[in-house]
């Protein structure tokens, strides 16, 4: 091959590469909006997938925490965003319960947001402070019945699954335990570990290290099976009680009018990222399990669970505020 032809090929290739680089630089940032505080599971997941998503999409991906009002501030920002795929909601499934507990919710979880894919799940559990005198769910019920109104419980906010699970449990068992709502998970966990709050329903992943350090106590696992991380702790059912079945889940959502092609691109890339061994290991270390599911299946489940939790709110006698 003569030098003149080689030079032309190099120039042509350089032009293609330069054009691709400029095109990537011209793309606006993709922002992952997390409606919870930093160091929460949704935040951890968003920051874990962001660099992989950036590499695959050839554009800058940033994570932005928009916490407050039980997550409503961040959720509403994405629900009202321009449907171009540049703002993506990474939300826990507290999104499912808000419609039934908030009279003036500024968006409709069913009609203003498009579910794209789930990300990861975690088991819910009943925790107590280290100072709490009981070591089981049965002892919690006994203390609450012996001294009505003495105990309190924490939640990340009104209308969150943590709040609803305890309200349903209280209703079924006839308990008087005072609700202490926080502005997010971090403050609740801090006060629970500091014995300023007595008990709470929380995802197991929230406090694995605190449990291992004996700074929190695990009273029961919600669900049909014991936790592989803490196999000695019995389930709620094993201790003779019933509660709503609920699994903490984080998922990806877009403004409802976002083009289908944009949603499909996210679905394919995120499911591919969740299959990466290093991502699986990082999630497992935090007590989380990746979920691979199609947009169609996730969407159906999302709508069904919103309806389910409306019924739970009614059963618990919670009035929208």
C-alpha cells in the first residue's frame, strides 16, 4: 500500500473518530435523580450504575440527590421534566404508596411516570434499638400491650412503606405505638441506633453493618423465608404473626411521554449492567439482589402494586394528608 493511500485512510479514520468524540461531547448530561438522601440504597445503586451507563451511552452521567417530603420533591421533578430522557428517576418503591397517603400529591404515580426497569431488591425486617428490652417480635407486642403509648417507631416519612407496614401491624395486633416520621432514612437509622427511637420496619440492607456491630437488633424478617445474611432470625410468620408481604425495590422511571426508543435503550443497557459480575458483587455486599425484568413486566407489576397499597392504606385507616 503506497504512502498516499495510507495517509488518506488515516485522515478518514481520524475524521470519523473526531466526529464521534464531538458528538458525544455535544450530548447533554444524563442526570439520575435520586429522591432520597446520600448513602441510602437508591443512592448507592445509582452511583454504582452511573459509570457503566456513561461508558455504554458515550455521554456524561451524573447523580443528583433531590430528597424531601418522603421523596416527592425528586419524583415530581422527573414527572414534570421534559420527556427527552435526560432526567431519569432512580426511586425506591415508596413511590407505590404515596398516592394513597398524600391528598395533594403534585403528580400521579400511575399516569405521570413511565416504569422502565427494576434494579435491585432487599428484604424488609423489624428492627429495634439496642436499648429495647425485647429480643423478638413477640416481646415487642407484649411490651406494647403492657404499656400502651410507651413505645415509638420511626419511618423515613408519612406514606412510606416503612410507615404503612407498622400501621397495618398495629391495627391487626391492637397496638398503641407512636409514629415518629423523619425526613429520610439516615436520620431514622441514626436515632434508632442511638435509642431515641424504639423500633422500625426497614429494608435489611439499610443496616447490615450496624447489626454486625450490635448497634441495632433484628427482631423479625418480613416474608416467607429467613435471610441468608441472618439465618438465626425467624420470620414474622414463624413468630405467630402476619403482616403485609413487601419487598423493598428500586427502579428506573422516566416522564410518561418519553419516546419508547429512549426507554428501550435504558432498559437494554441497565439490564446488561446488572448482569456484570462486579455489579452483582457490589450489590450483594450491600445486602441487595439485582433484578432483571422487561419493561412490560415491570410496568404491569408497578400498576398492580399501586392498587394493592391503596387497599392497605384503607385497611390501616390512614387518612390522606
